[in-house]
């Protein structure tokens, strides 16, 4: 595949994160970007917005929650307990 240059201008935080991720995955930022774009195109042609990994597929449906469950109230309680945060 022929390559050409593309200039992107992300924030310094994003650049540092990309460098860390590339190092952890033993790849280059260019290859990570290419893989991301190709996976997005593949997902769109399949009618999906984001590919679902095998672990997610495996655990889907194991947790049953009531239809009227309000996760925001539970999160408020968790944050209040952990950090002393109150709304």
C-alpha cells in the first residue's frame, strides 16, 4: 500500500496518550491511526457504529436491572461515599 503524509494537530495530552498507547502496543501512531480508520469503515459497512469485542459479547446479559433503575442516583451515592462529593 502506498503511503503519504498527513498532518494532524491534536492537543499535547492526546499526543502523549497516543505515544504511550503505541509504546504499550508495540506499534506506531501511524499504524494505530490506520487501524482505527479501517475498523470504523468496516463497522459502518456492517451497520454497526462500534465493533463489540468477544469479552463484551460473552458478558452481555449477565446483569439484570429493574426497568426503572436510575443509575445516576446510584452513581451519586457511590461518589458521595468515595469522595465526599454532594450535588
